[in-house]
């Protein structure tokens, strides 16, 4: 059953990613990206990583993709203004071939990873132990994140206001 | 446990996808008629719509969406802390205070330049 | 990994929950008309059946058999799936919500929750945030300026209030230390004095306000305020496609009522001689009634006032509430 779910979810993740590249309209691309993100959330759920599962849904599918579609809605690009992509299939094919070495590298890195000898703790990946870890061992990165968010916030405000005054 | 959830939401999603389809299929039961103006845009009864939906919108909307993304990330980080509040003690509280204060500074800046005031 | 028994149990529960909530959503429209009518010294629907009870069936038949109109210029596939997304997300969120205390039926213990997980609250919030795509896609695919404006308003307001609801629910979580709704319920077993509403009054008020907003109910229904933007994102919708938005809205209302009852009002714990299940029903009915009462009593709020109150009042308040709770607990 687990394998079946894994294959099912991976299929949708790949399908969404593929559609995201192939589809012509930006809205359709964004929608198929949502499919990918939700399927990834399901994969996290299969791994019992409940925090990542929630983050994936709330932040990626709920917030960032909403922002994408929101912007697509505002820009309101008409069909006639979309760029013509005459040789799209060819380029996709060539791009795929170019990326093969990279994929091989990823595969090799994957097989080079050490196998997990002892079983993980029962609650591995759940929110509570993750919080305990994050707020003791990974304190500095956590505080740096808030700095990063602050910079992003100010940058967004500056950009959004530029052409308004 | 999470697998259980996944299974459950799949089942509910399937059911609720099935339900609307059933509902929508029922529209075939009623009579259908084609008239010239039926598929026109709704404009409170005026026969020719005024303006189009193609105008650009205020950047304020976009700004709010960006702010939401940032604060959403912040809130997500607060959940693991809230669960471990007692174990982490005052140290954890002050960590979180720093985190909140940095973002509050950003929010204060946004208030300050009146980016959130809608006229 | 899964027992066949578990799968069957889940399917049965899911069917029951979806059917009951869909029926309740329909019934709630009737209740809404009646309650609003009585508050305005009218009688409401009276002609179909005793006390107008069959009005529900009449409306249903009318809605089901209405012609499915797709306006010209609309982006067809997106226009067609938007209401389905709205209804589906409203129901999927219910997968992690417990309704009643567990009970025994034919010697088999039943937990009235489709799936008991330890991140239930985050899950419900997450699915609710995905629900934004319903209005958003509906508005952008309709090719109507009212729809577009309505969608922009809807998204901006739902996003803003998601921040408030997320922050306000943190304080109770800090006290209980669990995201599971069952744990939150079990932390309030000691009668009325144990309800979190007394310890977290501010969080309760903030969460309730955010709940009203997220369901687009009055006084925050600027999203579909007839006098300003016709019917908002649903302007071009008719028949059952519009009905799906409607069902989604009422299902969301029920979910919010259940959440508020569990987090702040003691959930399904037995009270005095009243059993827990009945208690839960009473609380949820009370909240539904409150939704309607507020609609009858409060005027609309302007969108700019709404944004003002959200970002400059409610959000700082909820952060302050978290900090105070943190200090008080340690």
C-alpha cells in the first residue's frame, strides 16, 4: 500500500512538473505546479514528516503559489501577447539531453549515501522534536532567518511603492 | 499516522470531487435554451458592459500578498516553539522575542511609510 | 501497511461526514432565512410545507435542475473547476476534526474523527489556505470586472486574516503543548471553569473575528457585497456551480464553529448531566446562530477599514497576547 501511494504521488508530482513546463498559459503552468506541490506534501506525509507536510501545504501551496497566481491575474497577459514558442518540443528535448549528466550525478550521490543502520526514533520528523532541535542546536540559523525575512519584507515594500508615488 | 491522514483526505477529496460532478450532471435534468444574450457578461442588466476586466490593479493588493507570505513563514516557525515552550524555558522565549522583534521592526517600517494605509 | 478494516472504516466515516455536512449546509440556508426573518419581524419562508420546511427541497430541486451557463470570454477549464475546488477544500479540511466523544456501537469502539493525527490544527489551517484558490480562480477566469475585483478583495482579506487566526491560535497551543484537536479537547475536561476561553479571552476574540472573516460572513462580507461589486467573484456563476461555492461557505462555517468549540469552549466534554455529544451540537448550533445574529445586527465594514483593523490592531494584539502568554506560563 505504501509503495502504491508512493508511485501514485510521484506520478502526480512528475505530471505536474511536466505540465508546468509544457503548458502555454501562465495560469495553467501555475496550477500544475500546485499539483506538484500537493503531491510532494503527500510524499512528506508518507515519510511521517508532519511538519514538512504542513509547511509544504501552508507556505508553498497556500501562500507562495497564491502570490504567483495573484500576480498573473494582475498582469493580465492576453493570449496574443504571450511569446510564440515555435520549437518548444525540440528545445525541451535538447534541454533534457543536456541535463542527463546532472541527473546521473544526482543518482550517484544518492547511491553513495550511507545506508541507515539503526531505525529512527518513533517520533522522528514530528513537530515537537523538531522544535526542540531547532531552538537548541540551530539557534543562529533560525535567528538569521528572521533577518532574511526582514530584508525580504523591506525589499518588497520598496519595490511595490516605486511606481506608485 | 500521517499515512492514515493522507488516506483519509484522499477519500474525502474523492468523495467531494464526486459529489460536485454528480450535482453538476443534474443540470442536464432541467430544460436548456439558447438565447442570444445568455452568455453575455453580467453588468446589472445593461446590454453592453462598461469597461473590461483588463485594467491593472493597485500594487497594494500585491504588497499585502507579499506581506502574507513573509508572516506565514514566521508563524510556521512559531508552531514548533509553541509546542516546546515549557522545555525550552526562558531561553526559548527570548529567542522567539528576538525573532518577533525583528519582524515587528519590519512591520513598523511598513506602517511608517504608510504602505498599509488605503485611501 | 493499511488494514482493509481501517480503509473500510475510513470510507464509511468519510461518507457519513460528507453527507451529513452537505445536508447540514443545505439546512443552514433554511435556518438562516428563518432567523434573519424573525430578527426583522418577518415570518420568512412559510408557503412550502409546514412552517416553510419544504422550502429547502424546493430550493434544492430548483438549484439542481438549473442550466449550467458558462459566459463568453471566460477561461473555460478554470472557470469550471474553481467552484469544485472551493467545495472540495471545505470538506477535506474536516478529515482531521473530531466531532463527538468516542462511543461503542455493536461492541466496536468508534472514534468520530476521520483521521486522528497529531498536527490536526496545522492541517486544517493548511487546507483552508488552499481553499483560497476557489475565489481566486473563479474571479480571474470570469472575464468580468466585478469578479476580478471580488477575487482581489477575497484573496487579500483571506490572506490577512489567516495571519491573525494563525497567531491567535498559537497562545492556546502554548498552554496545551499539542496540535491534536483531541488533546486540546482533553485538556479542558474539568467543567466550564476549565474552558480555555477564560484563560485566553483575547485569543478567543481574535480567532472568532478571523473565523468570521475567513468564511466571508457579515460584517466582513465585503467580498460579495452587492451594493459595491455585485456578487464579487461569483458574479458570473449560476446554477449548481454557484451552489458549490455556497455549500463550501456553509461547510467552512460549520468547520469554524467546531474549531472554536473545541479550542476555546471545552469541545465535546460532558457538562453536568448533558452528554458530550449533545454539548458539542449545542455549541456548534450556538455558533451558527451567532453567525446569523451578527449578520442581522451589524452593518458592513469597508475594505480599507478591514485591512486597517487586521494589520494595525488585530495582528499586533495577537503577537502581544503570545508574548504575555509566554511570560505567564514560564
